[in-house]
C-alpha cells in the first residue's frame, strides 16, 4: 500500500517580532522590508529553547495514541539549526516524546529538508515490515544564527516547527510522485561558514561573524525559478497529473514575493497557493509542514484533494512531492 500523510501539526513560539523591531535593529526602513519580502512579522523562540523543543511541541499531538507510539518506525528531523553538532536532534526529540528505541536521525537539506525527509521515511518504513508509521518533522531556530545587522536576512527568518505522521493509505491516495535535486556548485548561495571541520570557530572566526547565516538572495531566487519548476514537472509526471489537476499548492515560504513568483512561473492560480510567510516569515525546514497544518486548520483538507508540495533550499536544493490526501 502507498504511504501518505495521515495527520499534520505545527508550532510557533509566542514572541511576535514585527518589521518595526527588525527596522530598529538593522537600521532599515520597515516599508523596505514589506515591499522586498511581503513579510509583516515572524516569531522568535526564547534563548533557552532549543530546536528539539520546537519539534516536540509540534509533534506531540500526533503521537498521543498508544497504538501509534507502539508501531512507530522512525523519527526523522529536518533541520539546519541542530541542538548541537552531535548527536542528532532527532535523538532529543525521541526522548522528549518518550518514544521507544527506534531509528531516529536528522536530514539537512536546509529549507528543502522536510521533503527530503519524507523521501527518506519511505525507505525506512519499507525496510521495517512491522512498522506502520513514521514521524517526519521540520524544525528550525534561525533566530539563533541571524546577523542582526544584515537586513537582507534578518528580515526574512522566524522560528517554528511542523510535523507529519506518515502511514499506509489505500491505493490511489498518498504520495504519488516526488523529485529531489542538489547542486553543490552553488553551495555558497546559502551558508553558515564557521563551526565545522572546514572552518572551526576560533575567537578570530567568531569576531568575523562566521557562525552567522549568510545568503545571496538574488542568486537564490534565480536558482529557484530555474530548478523548482523542473522538480515540480518531474513529480507531476511520476504522478500522472498536470499542474491544473492540483487543488492546493504549498511552496516553501522563503518570502511572500518568492512564493508568488514561483506560482506565476509554473502557472498556478493565486487562489490555489497557500501563504503563511506574511505572518511567520521563512521558517526554513518547518515552512512546508507548518503551512500544511495551517491550511488544514483554516479550511480543512478534504479526502481526495490533490496537493503539490515544493521547495528550494540551501545546497542548493529543490524538491517536490505530489500527493492525494487521505
């Protein structure tokens, strides 16, 4: 039987950070932020809260059922802001959810991580005949790596987590097409340079801000407009569907303007495109599951709806999943 998304849930911190706050910190007009990004506010988690804490908050509603917990086959966390270099953030999430011993690991494809994790979950469950479910979580705390003096990045990102419970669904439903791509030649478009084996964080590196997030926004947009349509076409072809068949489309919420540009490039009517970037900003790997959860709460997703999920992320990476909701 095919694998599908059985339920979704999301979590964002309480603290709202508006454009006036960003404006005063970064020395840029708040009107510039809104016109360039379409973002009005975002959420920041407190300093003491880790990425795994966000992930646990998002996932907890999905694992309250004892039978789900007993037949859970994997916990996969997509994140580019892990709790610590090792072990995997998924280990802390597993402990926080009080799940029994099972495969738990992280995926880092930056903002495409959630869709990469869905693809990984299919393989993990296929290797465990007794397992019925996989928990796939996108969680990021980008506020912890922002340069407050860089308006091009600090205006975009917020914190949050989204989770999906995957399991078997009847034929004709579930995941019907998927496509992933990475282009390492463009890895410098989105980066945190310090903190790994290539560039350890010594006092000089910290002074230079090498532990902070950097992005070439113009290059990212150009790459996205080239490669996201390609993975969308491939996933649709696998599913035997056309873009006109899709009832609902959820892009990674890089910013509102990017979402609208991708929709126009692919030829998707605005009314089919979900938009959460204006009030949550770019929540990185959490963006797609958070938006999917919000859509389900706002205007419940009906059985049989055809949904396209598509993302762009650092690496550079792009991914698309076509599914029929069950």
